[in-house]
């Protein structure tokens, strides 16, 4: 099948490269001509494991092409819209999607089958489809949301739990719609259940799934706070809960709070949408404020362990990205932690293997008023960041932080506190080096280490 992908950002590139990999002829379009030139040389603007290889494969076997001009997609059977959905303030916004669909609808030479893959607030696709149909009644619009996680997007695409297709069909049964049939063919090489439904339901499946997972993480975070207060072991609690098949263990790991481009904006937007419809959603309303307060709670734990306010303390912040395996800093809890430290007057020495310069710029830009109190700088590696530090905070689960040489780091520090926000510090090794490790609000004791 000849498929056009509109937008060579994160979702567009993964979709384009994977569609080419499963046998389609794909032209990926972006208005940024410089980006297209770089892509044609195999130079990717995003860091995603396995994507470079698939793009190289597609360019080599000529099933994948990149272009900056709409003329390149004349003759494609389907156009899949993968343009961005965040506005300048990182809030969720379907405006670019709408403009792109209408641009396609206006030009009769371009594919009349338009599939929106960008995530939309429920209700948006139906209004975009109505506007597109008003421009050209031969246009058909479907919604096919993606469920790919950063750092595992390629494998998520190629082995999906389900493929969701939303369409408001005039063929009676949506499953009989020709556009649904085309998408079924396009995805045939993937072995996954197909959910065919209306546009609003497809949008809601996507957003409700993300907000549910965000709620699950938030629940685990609140349980970790309760466990710290009652003397329970948060790790044992979530492991024990997760064995219940109705609950499941995934997305139940407590940490510094969720981040990224999807969960935060959607956890804020879904309750806002409900309010606009006059619908009460007290559970959903609480997710975002609870998530933000998790970073403050971790820093409270540091303050308690230090037995003093943080003004003047030097804190090594290990990790800045919102999770490991990506250079994405959007709404990163590590940045929230850094800002909370600065606001409390600490100086922050940060290290991140992929996003140090950009992360520091973000810390400094967003925390400008607080900088009068603390200051932020970068270190060349994790060991250098810890040198002379009063405390270390592990904020992102980069695997290398699991194997830190505490025997070397401990003596180089001025203080003795390690706050493990990701449950990965080698506690016996750090303790043996004379350090006090606080994992999710609980300090490891010698007795606990002996029985472990
Ligand atoms: C998410 C969705 O999972 C994906 O389906 C959607 O298409 C895009 O948004 P992503 O933002 O890449 O993907 O990250 P994900 O791996 O889902 O993690 C989201 C956040 O939750 C991260 O900050 C992560 O650290 C945090 N998290 C996740 C936890 O704190 N605990 C967990 O147990 C799982």
C-alpha cells in the first residue's frame, strides 16, 4: 500500500519507519525542509532505540522516502496525520491537526482517505471530520490512535496490544467502511486485535488509557507515602498487589511522579473537558496535583534526613530526562525535583547521559526567581556530580546509576545522604560506604539490610 505520513516528529517517524518495515511504500512529509534533508541522510531528530536502523532499512530498500512538498504524496492511498498536539505552553491542542486535515481536504489531488493518528481530546475528530467533509464530501476521516511509549516505540508499534480505529461511517456498520478495510489491510502483518468504533470512542480509548495509567502510577506514589508513614515496605506492597491479575504489576512502580509529553497534558486536559461538559470527575481532578506533590514529598524526605533546611547544601541530581532511554525532558519529574531544590536554596550539580545541556537550560529558565536562592551547574559524569556533594538524588532510572561505585563516591562526598527516587541504588554498597540511603521516604537501617 502507498501511505503518506504527515509530520516527521516522534509519532510520524515511528509510524513511517514501521509501516515501511512491514512492507508498505511510505512517504513521510514535513514542512521543515531542513529536517527532511537531514532525514534523507539518515540523521534523525529524535532519540529512539531501533528507529535509526528501520529508517536506514527503509531508505536502502526504497520503501521509505521523505519530502517537504505535498506534491510527493499525490497518488498515496491513505494519509496518516501525525502532527504535534502541544501548544507553546505545553498544553494539549488539536489546532495543528485540524489545519493539516483541512489542508489535505482542500486539495483534491491528495489522498481522500485521511487518518488522524495524533492524540485528540474526545470530540475533536468529529468536528474536524465535519469541516473536512464540508470542503469535499469525498473525504473520509478516521482516527487511529497510537499507544507507543518513548524508548520502546518501535517494539510497541510492531507488537501492539490492540489497534483502535474510529470512524463515523455512513456505511452503517463501521467495520464495513472502505477506509477501515484499508487500515485492516495496512496492519495485517501485525498480529493484534482490531477495535473498530466511532470517532469519539476511539479518542476516548486513547486518552482514558493514558489517564488510567497515570492514575495507577499516582496511586502507587501515594501508597509509597503511606507505607513510609506506617512502616510498610512500598516495594513489597506493589509487588503483592500486582500479583492480582485484576490489578497487574505494570505502571505500579512508585517514583518521583510521571512526566513526558502525554500523561501530564492529558491528566490535566481530561478533567478540564469533563468540567466543560458539566461532569464531575473528582478522582481524575486529583491526579495532576498529587503527581506534582510527589517531587516535593521526596525533597521533604531529604530535608528530614539532613535535619535542616536545604539552603546552602550542594545536591547532586542524577538524571534529568522524564525516564531512561530518551532525551525527552518534557514535564520531567527530575526537573521538578531540581527546581524544588533550587527553590529551597540548595545548589544543584546535575548529570544526565543524554540531555544535560538542555536540562540545565530548562532548570535555569523555569526556576529563574528561585535561582536567587540556589544555583545549578552540570557535571561531566555521575561521579563528578557527586564529588563534594552533601546529598545525591537519583531522579531518572538510567541503568548506569544501578552500578555506581559507591565505595569510590562515598569518600568524595561532603555529606552522607542518598535519596533514591527510582529504587535502583545498590543499598548495601552505598551503606557500606558510610552513606544513608533514603528510598521513597524510608531510610535503610542496618537491621533491615541484615535481614534482606
Ligand atoms: C505514554 C503511554 O504509555 C503511551 O501509550 C502513549 O502513547 C504515550 O504516553 P510515555 O510518555 O513514553 O508513554 O511514557 P511511559 O513509559 O508510559 O511512562 C510515563 C511516565 O510514568 C514516566 O514518567 C514514567 O517514569 C512514569 N512511570 C511509569 C512511573 O512512575 N511508574 C511506573 O510504574 C510506570
